[in-house]
């Protein structure tokens, strides 16, 4: 059983796992044609994304490894080439960073650098948490929390944590505040992490994908609805159906997990508590923002979407 998620090539981690199911060209919402799942880095060399799109539904692309001063520090030389290639070929993708946290400040800076270097078309962000640095003094969870808080202030896109089964259990990593879990275990038996439901399982480092030379890490989706939500297009409200009145409404029930926000625009840095499906809440008003999206105002003064796909009234 391997503790780390990715193989090291020339002393650096080659995080290579592509979430694959195949897609049509020139659309990031096309139905998949393949049945594989993986991620890529500069160690896959020059990828023929047109060919790869025949196998892939999703890709996860590395952006960086550690931060300045770390022995393994690097900015992935193919991050932009791969992101642009995937987008042009119609392969929806997320992006990840390999963490080498040494302090809270370091975790915050790695998050800021990661976000700054990411591609605007990425669907989500992954924290690859698999290496304990010798100079680290606090628990790994302390650094994870600092990274997560910083990223939440920068983006409303889903945030996923990736770790090896052994590493996650030995460091008691808490996935509950993330939008999904990605666990590595190169085995025929599924990984188990205490208190965590596994959404994506990296099960081999010897996979093959059309258009990619050599091996890639392949993955199996364990929770299809959660993984699908990572790649959901939330950039437009044009086709959303909203409640527009609270006449006769006592409260709302959450149909799919949503967040409370401190303002009606749902801007970066204003996200608050995550609300699980099934939760009921009292409301005191409804309002429409400048983008014609309706929000319910809760009795605590915060706001949630009035999108009928996410909430119902009673």
C-alpha cells in the first residue's frame, strides 16, 4: 500500500490522474464517450487532447508543487498548455496543487499562488495533501484549514481534498468542510478513511489514455452525483427557475447542498455555512440581485439561493 498519491519522477511528484469518460469537441458540457477517470502533469509530456478527448470525460491538471524554498518546488510547465488543450478539446477539467506546508502562513501563500496560476476555465480546485514536511510544527489539519479558508475567500468553485488512505488516516484529516474527497489506494480493495465518504478513488498508476504517452493514474468514481457536481457549470443563471415570492411560505427545505452567503450577489469571500440536503430553514424575505437571481433571506439575516433546483418551499 502506498502512502503518497503520486509517483516521483526525478525527485518530484508526478500527480497523474485523468477523470475520463470521453467528450465531444468544443463543448465542456458534452456527454462522455469513454469510461476512464485520471489527472495529468508535465510528466505526461505533449498530450494530444483531440485523441485524449475520445477517452476522457474529465481531466485534473497539476498547477504547482510546493512553494519557493521547498526542495521539490516547481510550477508545472504544462499547466497552461494542458488547460487550454483540454478546454479546446471539450474536456471539462479541475486543477490541483501538491502541498508542502510548513506553517499556516505557508499554507495561505500556497493557496494564493495556486489560485493566481489557475486557469479561468477550471471547474474546481484540489488540495493534494500527502506530504508531511520535516519543519512543520502544527498538525496537518491546521495547515489544511488555513488553505481551505484562504481558498474560500478567493473562489466559490468546489474545493476537493486528495490524500492517500494511509496518510489521511494517520493524520486524522477532516474532509467534512470540503466539497468532495479523492482518496488514493493502489489496490483491488476500496479505500477507507474514518468519518469520510469516498467520492473518487485513485486505484492505479499504470493506466493508459489515448493521446497520452506512458502511464497515467486512473480513478473510479464512487459517488457519481458528487463528482458530477464538481464539474457542474454554475457560471450562468439564465435557465434557472426561481421562487420570486414568499406569499404563504413558512420556510424552505434544502434539496441539494447549498451555502449561506452574507450578501445577495454571492461574491467571493461572502460564503458562510454549508447547508446539507434535507435541512429546513425559516425565511423572512426574498430579493432579486442585479443579475436577476432571487435569494431567500433567512431569519439569521443571511441569504440562500431561491433556485427551485436546490430548494423547495413549505
